[in-house]
């Protein structure tokens, strides 16, 4: 896949996929104890439902901070790959972090955004991406050249493999449907943190 | 006649305290009062220094690094602290992160901006309502003791802490530089 093919997909032409399915596709590709930070709401609910890896961190509040947390992990452990999962509404709240990641340019950081165009958990009010905001274009403009829309599931898998091979920082956006998450995260913050710290201890 | 070594500045003292406590990561959103510390941190290869767009990011980065085994600290001014209550209440407090904040106190003792003055008066009530340990350093003599003890307490008790730098320390003559 050439760089131009990888980046050719526009939001309008990207297939609307299922967040739970895509999350499981991601987890299936994690073979090296990669750390995963799941953003607030349905994003981390689906991560939880995909299997409770000790290397997963479930962010129950602090909307918009999944990428900064992942950047912190990636900075402290440059040998470990780190994945941040965010929703479109969450990223819209903290767009400056795209520039912060571009400035640091960690090769071991992958950001994935599920863009369903709505604040699904609060009643599906439209987010700005339903009104034309293109998060991949914003990521590129922030300096993240390796940013792409996933055309379909196979393309999503290919983008993942490329990013997890160390070609970061990488940014993948996928359009997703409004299906409910496949589970609900157990809400014990200290247990979540301690399990994650043990899971990524070096 | 003995030669006296020049008195260290508050910024030099804090930098040394950070090293003594193995704090290698510093995130900040800038402030003119903090400038000597920020400049010294950037100039010292011991530290990884990150200036993100917002204080919330600065908190998130330090929290993530802590979980991955790297100690950090975050610097801001009073108005920056005022952007943080949600992150403190929904991330730092429930997950028990030992987040250490250094806050330069603006808006009091001669500030000329009403906005700074009003936001300053929210700082201690917010810290108190979140039950966050805080102490304002006013004298150069106290910098090393207070900063070192507050950092150690934060990391040993898994609790956040706010080290406030009063204008009495940073602005009053003979102690600022």
C-alpha cells in the first residue's frame, strides 16, 4: 500500500463500521503487550468487552484526555507501543493535543478515533463532525502526516499493521454506527490503575 | 576572608529538588513568573520538558507517564489551575494519582488585572473542596524544605499536591533572583 493509496479515502467515502467489531480487530493484532488507553464512554466500554487485558486503561471521566495519557505512557516507555482510543466528541474537546503529539512525534503512539458523528451516550446529539469537521484533515494540519480514514475493515486492518510496526505517530479515523457497546466497564478506578501499572511494569 | 557562594534562586532550588526526587518529566503551560524555572528545565538534559496547549493535557501526560514508571510534575499559573477541576475530580482523585502541581500565584498583592484577581480567589476553595494538600511558599528559606516534603508526601501517599509560589517569594525584592 503506497502512502497516497493509504491516504486517499475521504470521510464521505469511508464505510460506516461497527465500533465493537473494530475494537476486537485491534485487540486481535496486539501481540507485544501494547498499552491501550480507552477514552470515556462507549469507547472504553467496547474495549472492556473485547477482553480485559492488563495492558488496558479505562478512562471513566476526564473527557478528552485519552491521547494525553497515552502520550505520557509512550514518553515514559519508548519501547512499548501505545494506542489511544477516542470518540469524535472527546477529540473535539482537546484538539490541541494533536499538535502536542506532532511536536513530540513518538514513533510508538497510535491514535484511533471512532467517529459516529454523535454524542451517542447522552442521546445522540450531533457533534461537529456531522456538520463537516474532518478530524483526519485536522490531524494532518496539526502536523500528523500519517493520518488516514479507514475505507473499510480490511483497510483498517492494514492501517493498524502499519502503525503497530512502528511508523508512528499514526492517526486512524473510522466512521462507526450507533450500535450499543458490547459491555460496560467495571467502575473501580484504583483497581483499573493498579492493574494497568502491573500490566505495563518493566 | 572566605568567599561566600551566591545565594541560590528559588528556581535553582526547585530544579535541584526535582532531581533529588527523580522527577524527570515536566509539563507546563507557561507563565512569566515561572520563566526562570522553565528556562532552566529546558536547558538541562536531565529533564523531558513538554509544553502542550492546555493544562488538562499537561495533567494527562504526567498521569500517563507515572503509570509507566516515570515521575513527573506540572507547572502552571493560577488561571491555568482554574481550567482543571474536572480533570482533578474525575481522573486524579478517583484513580489516586500523585499529581504534583507547581502554581505561580497571580491575581494578588498588586496584580493589575481584575480577571486574574477574581480567578485567584477560586484557587484555594477549589483545592480545599477537592481535599488537595496545598501550601504557599513565601520565603526563599522555605523553598527546598517545602517543595521536597510536599513531593515526597504526594508520592508516598498517592495523593495530589499543589505547591503555590507566592508573590512574596517570586516578586519581593532580594528573593526573586
